[in-house]
C-alpha cells in the first residue's frame, strides 16, 4: 500500500534486482568470499581497472539484469557478454560492449543496455557448483538448492541430472544450523575444508536474511586451486516490502534495466502489467480489469495490458495511464471501463479528455462508464469534440473495441 495525495492505494509489487557487482559487494560485506572485481562505466575506467588488478588476464563482464550473458549477442553483432581477455585488450573489448545492447535468452529480443562492465580477477577455479536460497511456498520458508555441478543452466541440470540437486529447507525461526550447513556442503561435494565451506554457506544465508532477500543465487559457487569456496557470480533479489529497512540497497536500483512503462506506472501508483495484445485497457479495480481482459479475449481480441487506476485516481493519474498505455506501439485501440464507486465518473471523463488533448490520440477509443456521476461523465465526453465511442456495458465495450481494430485493419 502507498499513500498518494492523502489516499491509500494498492500497487503492484516489483521486486528489486541488483547487478552482479552490487550483489558481490553486499556478499563481501557479510563475509562471503568473492573475486576481486571493479565496476567500470567508461572505457577509460575499464582500462584502469584492469591495470589495478595487475594480472595478465582479466574477466570482462557485461552488467545487465538477466542471465545467459556469456552466450548472448550484442545488437552490434559482437558475440558474448562475458570474456576472459588479455589485460592489454581490455580497451578493445570494452568499446564493443559498453553502451551497447545485449540480447540473451532471458532478455527477450529487445535486449538490455550495458552501462557498466565488471572487470574482475581471473580465478583459477577447479570445481564449479550451483547454490541458491529461495522462498518456498510449500515449505513456508527459505530452501537452499545445492548442486555439485554449476556454471551452466540450472534448468538444464535439473532436467538432465535431477539426482545431483539437493534441497535443504531452513527453519526461519531457528536459522541455519550446523546440520543444515553440513547437508548443503555434502550436496555440493566440496573437496576442500568442509568447515570453512559450511561457514561460507552460513554467510550466504546471513545475506539472505539480513538483507530481506527473495533470492540469493550463486552460479557458479566454486573452489579455487587452494580449496577455498568462492562466490564467482552472484544474483540477489530483494523484497520491496523491506525497502524502508534496506534504504542503501534500494538506492542502487537501476531503472534503465526495467520497462519504462513499469517505472512510470510505479511513479504514479498505477498497477500496470504489459501483455502482448493490441487492445489497451484502463480499468478501476483488479477484478474488473481481469474480467475486461477475459471478455476482450472472448470476443476475439487480445488485451495489451493490465492497468488498474485504483479506486480514487486523480485526473493526472488518468492522463499518466493513457500515456503509459499508448506508449506501446502494439496498441491499436483503447478500452476504458470504469465503475464509479469511490471513483467518480466525471473525474475519469475529465482525465480522459485532457489525456486525449495532450497525447493526441489517433487510435479508436471506447469508453464504458457506470456508477457515481455517470451522466455528468458521459456529458463531458459527448461535449469534448473527440471521436470517443460510448459503450452501454462491458460486453458492448469489448465488441466495439474488437470491431474497431478489425475496421482499422481492413482499411
């Protein structure tokens, strides 16, 4: 729940993710062994980082909030988002990666922009494993997933070698016990000092609990040539409900990695989820929004989004909702379905008219209003001078929105 203009509204939760270099810094602060690494936001900084590390070779890693970086491809044609390179070639590789867009299996075809590189010390890793802590709904608490093989897709490992995966639930009221840690280390098949490995596992659990995490994933968790357990990669997710406790962490959020529509919706306290259809939906109330999407689909259309303006949106929020929906180039028609209870239809109508004026709406707009001040709202729309199609009920609205797209396609 968030307060805006003195009114409480329910908003969608968006779980914070951090880049690898940020996650590694948090882990190091809790006693987890991590490789030496230096973030760089320019080619010059990357070269300086490689010189600071002082080794013949360094690892240059693209920092995006998605997996599969090593096998990804930049939109400029450069292959791979992670490279082990001679330190002398850091500049050459950094120029190909910084400021470019990396496409991986997890980013979708649009890819993610690379604004930061992590220049890291090349580790001599002799044994790579997989480690994660996740919240398990069935167990009702955190569960550690450990596998003696890592450095690759855990989904593939789970399918090909399910017997290697060990799951250890941890009672949150007690914390990780010595027995829990021993089971996890046994599942990892650590070859070095088992007690030191158990201490590392407990340190990772401390990261999970003390930082209000939803996930801690290390792939690979590896042993170096001295038998020391090292978190060679890191991905951490955080619960937004704990943002008031974890202010320093949440200040590290990188909105450039997020859908700009999601960021805008959050700024305006709107519940928004982008979909792959072509009929934009603006509705008040989650249940009504879901019903609207279902009825659109029932009549042969495809909803382009879920957008709930809440029960007491202002005209400014309605205008912001219009801008967010119409920023999607796939949206070919817009359906507004408002049931005015606390939300007054005249407020929505004024917001719609102002939004159409400012956005310059060129796609068909179908509006169904019902409830408080409905006649005033309809009168505002009728006198606006804009081409707004009125609907009598939800079914009528869906039929007209689908028909509007069909007509546009025919012409």
